[in-house]
C-alpha cells in the first residue's frame, strides 16, 4: 500500500480565465476605478487573469489606488498569479 499515490486535486489544474474583456469585466473595472473604493477583496483569483486583471486595471485608474486583496486556495494558481508576470 505504500505505492499508492494520493489522487491529485482539481485544484492542481490551471484554468482559463472565465471573465475577460467582456461586459462583466468592464463592470468590474469600473467599480475598481470608482473614487470611493479603498479596498477590493477577490476570492478565487485563480492565476491572476480574467476578473483579477479587471480589478487591477480599475484600481490603477482609481485616484486613491485601492488595495487589492486576492485570495486563491490553489497553490499552482497562486504561484502563477504571484510570479510577477500576471499582476502589477
């Protein structure tokens, strides 16, 4: 039984962005750019593309530069998002 491998989790898979350059992404960006927004919390940031990218674009347009807090439970996705190539 020592040879049995633990099945990999679906969390180990990288997934393509689901919200990207569409109407919903533009709405997210607009909210992030809203002057009164000071903090943004995104749960399920994945690899940092899609909705996370829209939050970043909006936050960068916001004169108050809100703090973007991104949470991702998948270690491979988190590593990709934080390697510096996806997020600012």
